[in-house]
C-alpha cells in the first residue's frame, strides 16, 4: 500500500522531534596541528585518565602520536584503543567500553572518521549504563542519564560531520545497520586539525566534500523551522565548499582551504542535527546498501538528480544560496539565480571528477529501491514528499538498463 498521504501529513514531524533533543555545544579548537593542544585541554578540564580511540589506518600512520605526546606532557594518563577497521559493530563497542571501564576513563578522545565517531558515541553512552549490553543500547532514541562520558572529537576527514551529530549507526548482530539518536550526547570539544586531511587521496577528499555539501544544501532547503543562525551555518557551509574544495583538489597541501572544508563539514553535521537531511540521502542510503558502494559515491551520484527534480519547490531557497555564495546578486530573479546555483554545483562536481561516476542502478531493482527510499525518507523533513512516481522518475535518470 502506498503510504504517500500518511508520509505527506507527518513529513514535518521529524523536524519537530529533533528540536526537542539537546544538542552538543562544543568548544571548537582549530588550526594546522591543533590536536597538539588536546593534552592541555584535558588538563584544564581536570581529566586524569582518558581513552584515545582511533582506527588501524590512522594509527599505522602514527597520527595519534601528537596527541599521546601532548597527554604525556600534560601528565594525563591514557589508554589507546586502535582496533577499529570497519563501521561500528557490537563487538568493537563492547571491547572499547571494556577498556574505558577498566581504565576508569573520564573522557574519550575520538580521532578518525565517521566510524570512529559513532563508535565513541556508543562507548560514551555505554559507560554511563554499564549494566546494559551494547545490543540493548540500539534504540531509536537512547536517553543517557546525566549525559554521556565527555568526548573530544578530532575528525580526520572533512565530510560526515559526525563529530557533532547526535546520531550513530551501528551494525547489529544480524549484520544490518541500526541508527540510534543519543539523548544527552556530551561532545565538549571539536578539534579541527587540517593537518589530518592533507594526505587524503583526491577521490576521498572529493567524496567527503560532496557528502558535506549535501548535508549543508539539504539543511538549507529542508522544511524545518530553524533559527536564523542555524540557517546561516548551512549557507556558510555551502559557500565554504564551493570556495575551498576546488582549491584542495588542485593544491592538496593548502592549509586554509583544508581548514575551510573542515569547518564546512562540521556545519553540515550541525545541519543534520537541526534541519535533518532529505531525499539525496534517502536515495544514497538505499543505493549504497543495495549495491554496496561507498556513501560519498552514492551521494555524488544522486545529488544533482534530486536537486534538479525538486527545483520547482526550492527555487526561492536555491536563489537564496546563490546570493549568499556570491554566485549572483539581488538583481537577478529567483528563477535565474536558482539555475545559476545548480550550474555552480555541476561545475564543482566536474572539477572534482564526480560527474563521471558509473551508476549501478538497474531497472529490475526499482521496486525494492523505492520501498527502501520511502522507509529511509520518513526520518527527514524534505522540501516536499516524493510519491512513488516521483521516486521512479528520479531513479530513471541514473538507471543503466
């Protein structure tokens, strides 16, 4: 049965729900090599023992050593957990929580991408509810008594925005993904260290940039009532990416452009918290799950098809973004300004080589994908509710057979 009428009636509900959840209000420390300040941050915060969590790749590159040296200098004890080599799983979270409890960690330092961040969120919650098995923490909304353990987030990529988002995605024992919103997540500091992103491969930089861009655009055009300051952060994120991403693709070691991307990714995470995502993500999540392609690649595949399909509904907001990003000025009418905005996104994708992606979508999978997209989109407040026919039309634009 098509749930279109019901979905249309409740499409603003997720935005109302998310605004009743307390959001992290971290202090932001930024700059090239800024992770070297973490020891002093911990000392001033009164932490005597911390758990430093990172993944195998970053640890193999020695990126955590600047942090451990800073902790040693500040006389802060630490335990290193560097076993993460996949998206969060029950086993990884259980092992990291055990380390945190046994070492009486008073704070978690999360160094890495989205997988590390989400693992740390669940560990920080699990330490406060030690009597519950990790599997029992995988609720749609997980209330944590008196906040989670404090987290100092040090993102190593400029894309997911997971350093500030209240959600976490965990692979459960059945091998499927469960999403959890943590009520009481306590991210006290976000350390934006552009040094961590300089050596990322170009394709990773581009894919992460597209992910951050989608967060900011979808936040800016969502059907959620937000403060002007929240709206401005989404717009600023779009502006920073349009300005910075072409530079880092040509000049990988451009520190200022890298830092601009780090800021934009964080603003994108803020947009997810306050304005949610939209159909770009609903399509990308479903296509990514169906064909096992990376999230950033799926986002890049679906960004323009969805933005173009919803153009008639979003003309005023696209025009607003065009003016904020100085693509055009106030003398240009909304229709023209909106098209100029879309042209700027197309040009950016071409500059990053993300316009040449080969789609995996097959016509025989449309029915299954449509069900997945409808299910995923219920979590968002998109500009308008797509019908089955709308979804089919968008899928046709990326279908290979």
